């Protein structure tokens, strides 16, 4: 992270961002290009290890890429808010909170862990506990992404400037750089 002064270090603040977001983007290697797919998720954060569970079809491009190379990246964000600037295009921007994690993704094969992962996912997405069984879990692929290398940034208001992203690299009116 370039701006370490904006990094969230408090684990409770990181959990707050993880709790609020509902979609993660899983980045995989696909030859010369990245492959990024949005997924519903559930997570566990224990002893400095961040684990995401997601589910999907048991076959397809994403599964092929995971089998070929398990190294991956996850990004999620929440608290997205437009900052308006009237008629000055380069004054517009946004604030948001985000988590980025680097790690490895695997296909869960153990039936009990698949059930566990789906329960974690449903609890995060709905706030409710659901009964799951091996038969239900067998119908889908369950992905497990594990990371000890993750960072978070909080949303901040216009006064502090933290989290502010403006839409133009340069405005001819004042010459300042925004990105």
C-alpha cells in the first residue's frame, strides 16, 4: 500500500468493512491477462488469517484457472459515495472503504468443510443461520481463499480527504494533480 497513513490496522475496523461489503472480486491469472469475477462471499478472520468462502458452478473457466494457478487476489469495497462538484468535472470524486488481499484459492473437496463454507457464506449474506448438508454442498463448487497479506482503507469525508478519488488526473483550472 502506497499510502500507509490511510491503512486500517484495527482488526475491528477491518471486520466492519468485511461485514458491510457483500460482493468480492476474485482476480486470477489467465495467460497474459487478469481474470476478475465478482462473487458472493462469507469470511472468517482468525489469528491474522483471512479466509473467504464462495461458491459457483463445478466446472468452467474460473475453475480451470484455479486448477492451473491457485495464486489470487481479492478486492471488495463498500461505503461508495459520490462527491459532487457542480459544473466542474474534475472536482467530482468518490469515497469508499476497501480490503485487498493476496493469497491462494483452492477448491474445497472435504464434504464437512464445504458445508461449513456454505454456512459461513449464507450467514454473511443474510445474517441468518441455515441448515446445510453434504447433498446440498455436493451440488456446487466451494472456493476457499486464504490470505495473511491483506490491507484495508476506510471511507473518509471530504474534509479529511481520506478515501477521496477524483475523476481527472489534472484540471487545467488549478493545475493540481488528483490521482
